[in-house]
C-alpha cells in the first residue's frame, strides 16, 4: 500500500481511537465510546503493519511525522484551534524527517 495513503489513514485511526478514550475519561462521555475507540486502534495497528518499510522500527519512526501532522489537523478541524506558526514549522521539520527515514538511500 502506498505510504502517502497508508500513514494518514493510520494516523486518523489512531487519533480517533485515542480521542474516544479521551472523550470517555476526560470529557465524561459514555463508556460505549470505548467500543469504536478499540476498533479504531485495531485498525491503526493493522494499517501501520502494511508499511512499505522493511523494519518495524523504521516504519514507526517514519509514521511519527505523519502522526504529528494529523494531530495538528485534528486540533484545527475537530477541536477548533488553528495551528500557529510554530506548530507549522515543527510539523514541516517532522515531515522532512519522515521522508528521509522512509525514502533515504540505504547502503547494501
């Protein structure tokens, strides 16, 4: 599966799953929120296992930058707080790191 689609889909699933727990624990929503939350976290794990990276650690490291970007999109679209200059500068550095980890030339 193409990393351009895989990592954002995994990030959305992880954030949605974690937000379900946040909603139950911090916002006082029904424990029933945990059911779709667990399903989303299982989907996240499955999606990340489809990474084109040859090693799990490299897949997780590359995914980290995409997760940060997706978190800022969540902050803006779901929580209504627009990312500031420093958020955008930081995520730019992270996405550059993701690209280097995922597509950098490897010896041997």
